[in-house]
C-alpha cells in the first residue's frame, strides 16, 4: 500500500505508528519515512526488471539507513558528488554497484570515485575525458559510460526536463559531440567504454518517452558499431519514473515501464542485429516520494483577499518544490476529528516571502487552528535532500517507522550546528 498517499482518516498512522505521537515525540516539522514502503518499492523495481541493474538515485534522499536498505534490496546507487559517495562508503556499500554522475564533476568528486573504486563514471562533457584518464593509475582502466543527449524532453516541468537539446546535460547526438566523445574515449587506454547513458527528465508519467529513448540509443549503438567496430554492452536509461502526489496522478507501476522498455529494446536490437545490452535504470522519486510524510504544526490562521491562510512551522526551506516547480500536494489534519465542514485553504510556510506556499486550494476543516498537526503525504523525495538553511530555521529531522516503532535517522539541525560553521570573529 502507498502508505503516504492512502493513509486513513482520523488519527492517521503509518506502519502502525500514530503521526500525532510522532509529531509530539520528535517535534515539528518532521519527515517520516515508511521503511517497509521504501523497501517494497525498491523490490518492485528489482522484480520488474530482474535482468537489469536497478540503481537508486541518491539525490532523491540519502542517509545511512537508506544506503543499507538499498544494499539489502539488491540495488546499486546513483550518486553525483563526493559527499554522497562518502556517505555510501561509511556503510561499506559495494563500490562496484555505484554510478557517478554530474555535468561538472569536481577534482574531489573524481578523486573520491577513483579512490573508492566506483563501478561506472558517466562522462557528461568532452573536457572530462582527458581529465579523468589522467587520474587513473597506469595499470588500471576505469569503466565509463557516455551520457548522450537523445533530444527527447520529458518530465512534469521545464526545470526537470533534461533530455532535450538546449540544456546543460549530456553530449548531443545531433551535433556529433556524442560520437566525438566515443572516439576520444577509445583513444584513452585508462578508460573503458561500457556503454551509453541518458536521462530524459523527472516525473515522467508515461512509458512512451522511454521507448523513443531506447530507439535513439540503439541507433547510436549501431553508429558506434559501424564506425568503431565495437559493440557496447550496456545501456542506462536513467530515472524519471513518476510518483503520485495527488489522488488522480498517473504513476505507472515499475512493471508497466519495464514491459514497454523491454519490448522496445528487444525489438530495436533485433532489427539492428545487435545483442541485447545489459540494462540499467535509475529510479529515485518513484521509490522514495510515496514513502515519506512531512509533519507540521499550525502556527497561525488568517484571511486575506478572500483566501484562508494556514501557516505552519516549516515551508520552502524544507520543501522548495512548490516554489521551484509549481509542485502540488494534498494536506491532511492529523489527530483531531471534528464535525467542521471542509473549506479551501492555502497552507503556507514561515519564511519571509510570498512565494513560500506549500499547498494552495487544499481542503481543510473550517476549525483548523494553531496547534493542529498537518501531514503532507508523498514527501519522501527531493524535499529533505533539497532543504536549505533559509532564515536559519534548521533543517528537519527524518524518522523511520516500521512494525509499530519509530527511530530517528537524521536529527534536527540545531542553532548550535549553524553557529559552529560561522567561524568569523
Ligand atoms: N538519474 C539521473 C542522472 C538524474 O539526474 C536523476 C534525477 C535521476 C536518475 C532520478 O530521477 P527520478 O527517478 O528521481 O525522477 N528536484 C526535482 C527532481 C530533479 C531530478 C534530478 N535528476 C524535483 O523535486 O522534482
């Protein structure tokens, strides 16, 4: 069950733990993560594509417990910084199951990846080829993939559509950059080209763009075979699979994407007389978003311009998604049943700008008042991981729930944490 999306009414609980009790025990705002839900969503990907490598996109949310869960469920990790790599390393996550991404990898990112021995480094620009090769010890070879730009834009918002021409990621197939990169990698004995990567975008609610991407990538594999005489053994289609935020949202099951991707790949390879490459996908949001719930406490209620504003103790510093992408959420009151009718309200944060809106036009009971606890389902991805220090409110804690118990995974950021970094006199 999608715990976060379909939590029952009244005193809402998740994995047998009351949300009201969690709010009282850990304070607010707090992010609650349903461990069983994360694991079962990870497993659903593994089951849907048993022939493929499933690589969890750490940017959606990472902490040490999540590293363990992914390892135990048999997934790899997609990381994009030395920080994410170091965190995975603290749990001894098998480095060969890690893929390093980034359109601008720093010397520290590359150095850490090589020191830990990550399985794949994804080349995202021509400039990093020689730079990476120069760092690989003479007797070694680092496996790399080329991130190609297939010219297919998909995703719920322009800011998260990465596969189209005219944005910063990948090497264009259309302008010849991708082919040029393949040629240059072939000339580097320190690099071994394992295959191609692409990432179309995020919150993609149909399998269709993936089918087009498969056809583009396979036709590029053919071009590589014809020009260089090599058959690249791997294809990584990136992530981007949608999660449901609102009741009517389309969020196909992993099995649905898997079936369509498999069929497209088998068909395109048969037609091109190519062996089936080993497939990788990199889901982040679809595993994590539905498993998370944000808890807030109401601090103020007021009217203005015909709207009812319900202000809570968090906001854009823990969830920048509405402000950045116009993302929409549902909001539920927790732990206080009343006969009050519902009415439309705008749930806003505590930050000092008018754009700090968490959810507009949500139905809340008319008697919502300061002290009430509100829950925002589908909050597991790209919220805590994108939390900022704005207004020095302190980033929220993350609490895991499983089998009727809760445990703290990440503690609340305190004023002391903030002050310690401020070393000026
Ligand atoms: N692989 C690569 C190379 C990526 O860049 C991403 C996400 C993923 C996999 C995972 O995509 P997912 O399955 O989570 O959609 N902050 C935005 C989303 C940014 C996605 C960035 N890249 C949001 O909150 O909507």
